[in-house]
DNA sequence: GTTGGTAGTCATGTTTTTTTGACTAATTGA
DNA sequence: TCAATTAGTCAAAAAAACATGACTACCAAC
């Protein structure tokens, strides 16, 4: 058999994939805002000073792909899109909480 | 008074600093190896295929500065240097464990 | 029909992170 | 004294992440 053709990360450190899903310049803050309720693209742009469309769009897409956020088209006027924490996302609160003990 | 001159990260998301201390291409794996006992510079280079001196040196320095690892000169022959998990580093195991529930 | 809000994409440029390869310097064993 | 092992540093290049500005497309109000 072949020895190991998984990306070395996953093989040697299970936490590494999760770490990647959560890190980046805007993801932690988006996560945090999503804890307070559904977030929206333009809303995030306003709530995250210094951010930009491209970066927010990328973060949202990656967090959706990682099944942290769920994207929903809301059939109300004005028609818009909401991003909500998935069950997995919600469960990840424990990860964030475990980090809050280390405020230097 | 001034409103808020902290780096926005720390202000808006406490976990963000810790996330930064743990993320990077090699830090999680170094952390994991350090769980099994003291690690050494050349040893890490051998144990982390694809790594390089510069990156390992930087990771070790940053993890030392973040008080995750403690650097010790071991007065044995051959005289060498060991990096051991600090108390804080050891406590951070809980952070890694909290992530291990999310293996996709 | 023009303005303004929704949610983006695309190409490009800048900045940060990571890698490469050469080099240093002390210690040890033959 | 020569070679190997220890643990790095340094400058430069490559790769990845992030930012900028222009543009698209849909819908609603005026």
C-alpha cells in the first residue's frame, strides 16, 4: 500500500484543519458577529472597519464551504441574503471559549 | 479620552490573539510534537518533511515569545537546546482538544 | 430613466508569509 | 586538524493572503 498521501497537515495534526477554517484576518470577527444573529454582506462591510468586499466575500465563501455558516436567500423585501451559524458553527463556540482563558 | 487605539483585533475578538499564536504553517505540528516531550531544532527539521531552517526557527521564536514554549540550554554533551511546552502551552492542550471534535 | 440599495465578481497591486540557498559559529570525535 | 553535529542568521525569491477600484446585475423608489 501507499504510505500516506493525505495532505500532511491532516495526517499529523487533526486540529490543523479547524485552525485553518477559523483563521484569517476577518473570519474570527465574522464568526463573533454571527453569534449575535444572522449577518449580511453589506452589514459586515459596515461593521468591520478596514475590511473590503473581496475579503469579506472570500471569508464568507470559505466559512460556508467549511460548513460554519449557512447562506440563505431571504424572500422578503428587500430581497437579501443572510449568513447564519450552522450547527457545526454553533458547536465551535466551545473552541472560541477555550481560547478566552489565555488573554495575555 | 481617545476612543480605542488597541489593535482592532484584540478589541473585537479576544480569541483572535490566541488564534494568531497558534496558526501558521508549522506551529500546530510543532506544538503537537512538543506534547510528546522536548523538541529540538534539528529534530524538528527531520520530523517535519517539507519544512526548512528559517520557518522552523521563526516558529520556535514566536512560540517562545508567546510563552508557549520554553527554550533551555541543556548542559550535556553534546551541548544542545531544548524547547519544552510552558505551563501556558500545556494548558493550551484544551484548545486543541476542543478542536478535535470537528474532523470533517 | 436615474438614483440607491441589495450582493457580489474581476483584474490588478501591495503586503505578508514561506521557502531557498549560502553562510556563521561553537562543540565534539577521530 | 578535519569532518560532523549542534543551532542558527541573512538576503533574496516565490507563494499566499489581502486590498483597491472598476464593473455587473437585480430590484425598488422617485
